C-alpha cells in the first residue's frame, strides 16, 4: 500500500491501486454456496456448527452492493450465526460457550495453509476488510464479538476487530463501537458501528518489526491512518507467530452466575447464549503485500 502522508499520521492519505494482492477474498460472481460447502477457492468453511456452511453464509449476488472502496466487482457476503453454530474442533469437545461461523483464507482447496500463511505474513502485509450491520439480524452488544482476526496455533490473535462488551465486563457506550485490538487486547482504534454504512479497515502488520497500524474509512471515503504504528506487544516472531486469517462471527457467552466458578471462567464451554440468529455483511476482504514504502 502506497500512502501519501500529508503532515501528521492522522492526515488524509490516498491509496494506490497498483499494488500486489497476496490473497483475494472478494467473492467473484460465479462463486456459489455449493463452492463454499466444498471449501473451494479462497475460502475454508470448516469453523461452523452442525449445518452445511451455506446454511450460515450467503453470497448476495447483486442484491447488496459491496463496499464502494474498490473498483473490482464482488459479491457481498452475509455471515450468520444461530443456536446451531457450535463448533467442534477435531476430537476436542464442542465449544458450547461460543457461537461461531468463520471463513478462513486459503489459496485453493486443500492447500497447505502453513505455507500459505507464511507467504501472506512475511515482511509487511495489509489486511483489508469492510463490514456492515444487518438491520434484520442485529448483534447483541451485551456480548463480546470477534469478527476478523489472525490466529496462530497458540490461539492468540495478532490483531482483531472486536464489537460489543468485553467478556466479564459491564456494558458501556463503547459496547456499540468497532474496536481494533492488538495482541494484548489494547484498543488502538474505535469508532461507532453506524448502521447502513460500510466500515472499511486496513490493518498493516509488520511481521519483522512486530508492529501494527490501522487505517479506516466509511463508505467510499479514502482510507486514513487512524492509529500510529504501535508495538504489537506479546506477539511471537517467525513461523510460530503466523496464523490463519479469519472473518465471520465469534460470539462469546455471558457468565452464568448459577454455574460453579471454574465453569464461569471457561468461556469456551460454558455461559449464557440466547440462541438468536444474528448476522454481519462483509466485502473488500483481501491481503496486500505492502512492500517497503510504509
Ligand atoms: C470463476 O471464473 C473464473 C474465471 O473464469 C475461474 O477461474 C474460476 O475458477 C471460477 N470460479 C468458480 C468457483 O467457478
Ligand atoms: C448438506 O448438503 C448436502 C448436499 O446438498 C445435503 O445432502 C445434506 O443433507 C446437507 N446437510 C445438512 C446438515 O443440511
Ligand atoms: C441452544 O443450544 C443449546 C445447546 O444445544 C441448548 O441447550 C439450548 O436450549 C438452545 N437454546 C435455544 C433457545 O434453543
Ligand atoms: C505443510 O507445510 C509445512 C511447512 O512446509 C509442513 O511442515 C507440513 O507438514 C505441511 N502439511 C501438510 C499437511 O502437508
Ligand atoms: C441480549 O442479551 C441479554 C443477556 O442475555 C438479554 O437479556 C437480551 O434480551 C438480549 N437482547 C436481545 C435483543 O436479544
Ligand atoms: C500492550 O500492547 C500495547 C500496544 O500493543 C502496549 O503499548 C502496551 O505496553 C502493552 N501492555 C503490556 C502490559 O505489555
């Protein structure tokens, strides 16, 4: 990403389109729900509940316009969760505390994602994503949601986009904000999740210097730097710090005061979920190699 800084780091910038796309998750118009069920092409669709992936994720054709930020045609993606969205990882117990349904970036069906992740997470790379709320499928801001992140095998997040009330805290005005958090959950940018608008993010990760920086805009607005470059305290350097790029809804439970203390602390397997169907729209999801110009 080539940025033209005018003055301070909060200055308006413009983004060159002539850059290197390392992975493109902007859904082509010929991508179907059957392709998703088969984890074809750019999406691995295994993090979900008991139903087929297409029960949870829809490609909206021309019915909902994607973010106007990018010239490239794409389908908007509707990602939903419901009470069946309980993920069972491998031979581990079902994650009954969470409701989750995510798409993981992959280059093609069956690709080695360790190799792929190392290709998109070397040097400096920029993670682009745009989200919009869905009037008919609102989130419940009493809960915590994580809706975009990079997850190394230790289960931490290199960064994430969080919405709602952090687990085991009290709802506040900030519960309605979109928040970009670093590895240790420090919020480096927050903004109200205004409805009926595309919220565009670009998170620049320097995998060598171990820093992150956030760019943001609404609608067709040019991306602007909204945070300085900050040390991503606690991340692991090298292969162990690289991980899968997820987008979709992960909804944490509320603590159930009637459960024993050990269960109250086991966010993955216990707690309160109302079981409602909820959704988010995604578009403009891709990864860009930033070169050295940032
Ligand atoms: C969509 O069309 C492109 C270009 O013709 C092709 O390369 C790609 O395989 C098609 N994708 C699907 C999922 O059919
Ligand atoms: C998933 O899709 C396949 C193929 O369309 C269908 O046979 C199967 O019944 C579906 N499974 C569920 C759980 O709906
Ligand atoms: C949601 O699913 C859980 C786990 O299967 C179940 O215990 C609960 O009764 C369900 N809630 C609703 C509202 O259906
Ligand atoms: C993927 O590639 C990594 C790194 O080269 C290798 O260690 C691993 O065995 C490969 N995984 C599979 C399933 O082939
Ligand atoms: C949101 O969750 C809280 C806590 O469980 C619940 O009391 C409330 O009814 C939920 N709101 C909606 C709109 O579902
Ligand atoms: C957490 O990370 C932030 C920025 O990533 C950093 O400024 C802060 O010092 C870190 N806090 C701790 C306790 O390491």
